[in-house]
C-alpha cells in the first residue's frame, strides 16, 4: 500500500474532505465576524441605554425638585408674578 498510487475514488474522497474542511473554516470565520459585529452593536446599545437611564434619573430628580411643595410658592411669586391678595372676599352660591 505504501508504494502504490492512490485510486481515483480515493483522490476524490480526499479532495471532497479537503473542500469540506476549507468550506467549514470559511463558515467559522464568517460566523466569528458576525458575532463580533453583533457584540459591537450590543455594546453600543448598552452604552446608549446607560446614558438614557442616567438622563432619566436626572429628570426624575429635577421633576421632584420642581414639584416639591416648598418650591411652589417661590415659583408662583418669581416666575408667575403671583401674590397673595390683601383682602379676602367670600363668594357664596345662592341657595335654591
């Protein structure tokens, strides 16, 4: 067997195995590239999510500060130029 030439069937089998191995290697490399791209997209999406969550937290704090009861008077007098009336007039609805 050692000195005998390979039969055409055996050459075809070895060639098919080699082609399949090469195709498999190309497929693995392609999938690895897709995984790297997907991981990059995931990392970008996570960074964007983290930035949005940080902004959301700041907005919640700002909303809480603006809507707090003690700031209502300051906002009414400074921003809206409101003041307490000097005289009070009671308004009553007539009875029917």
